[in-house]
C-alpha cells in the first residue's frame, strides 16, 4: 500500500525534528515539515499530504487559518498542536474542521499514536513497526482491537477520531459502570478536568452520532444525571 504522507507545520525546529523522528520510528517515511502558514500552504499544495499536524501559533498567522485553506479543497485529517489548553480554543479547533487537538507539552510518541489512529480510519495498514497480536475486546455489538485504536460495530469499522476511540476504549473497559466526567476527560485528554464539561459533551454527542441508531435517544452511551456516563451492554 502507498505510504501515507505526513505534513508537520510548527515554528519550533527541535519539536518538528522530534515528531519526525518518532514517526519514522513507527515506520513512516514520507514526512515533510514547515515552519509557517505560508510554508505550510505551499507544502500542502506540492506534497499533497495524507494527514497534517498544525501548530496554532505560527510566525505569520495561526494554524486555524491554514486549516481553513486546507478545508477549501481537502478533507484530510488535521491534528492541531497547541500550547493553548483553554476549552474555547479546543472547541474552535474542532469547529473549523480539526479532527484532533493535542495540548503541549506532549510526547512525540503520543503524536505518533494519534496519527496512526487517524490513518487507520482512512484505511491505511499498520505501519512497519512490529505489533504483538492479542485478544480484542467485545462488548455486545462492539469490538475493539488489541491496541485499542479501532472500534467496530456489527463488524463494520466506525470512523472515529482519536478522542472518540479513547472514549470508547474507556467505556468498553468498563461496561455497565458509571464513569464520571472527570475520569473520562483525564483518561482521554490526559489533563485535569477543570471546567472542560463542554469539550467532553461535544465529543460524547459526536460519538453518539456514530454509534447510536438514534443519537437523541441513546441506548449504549447513557447520561447518568449528576454522575457521568454509562456504557450499557
């Protein structure tokens, strides 16, 4: 299968190199980097990336602006990289077409994992790194693969973002148990909850749109008022 092409746009050269090294370690070879909106847009036009990682604060503008330009002609996955951890920034990133939002500081390995999750959603095979096979997790009609990066319902692969996969992994590891909003957010985002209620609600709503037959009347992902959510099997 054709190697996916990864575009990294970040004004910190050391960080670009770290992410590039982490991705190469996972078997990705087609990687191009840029340090500004202008360079990123030019690279997008000439390199035709399969996926893009965009820093938000760039010398000549914002990654949001670059994402808007990409979205004029392409629906490739876009992952935002940002030192901004405010809820409003995350919601804005998702609202303008971002598929994931990673807050700095982060580990390059985490970025590589999220890139792989997005690429699997596009149908790309596992990278050349070695994966040890083990047992998948099955909960009712849902099945999660061994490395918790793919979710199927009734045998059909669901098109989920990395955050949505993370939420489903939490739910499927804890079926029929009430999970607090704080626990879900801290496990999936790796940050303190602290007022991130709207961010979690947006992702739960989008997840229900993909896993529930009638999203407004969920039967799998139930809201337990005042306590959190429950994955009912």
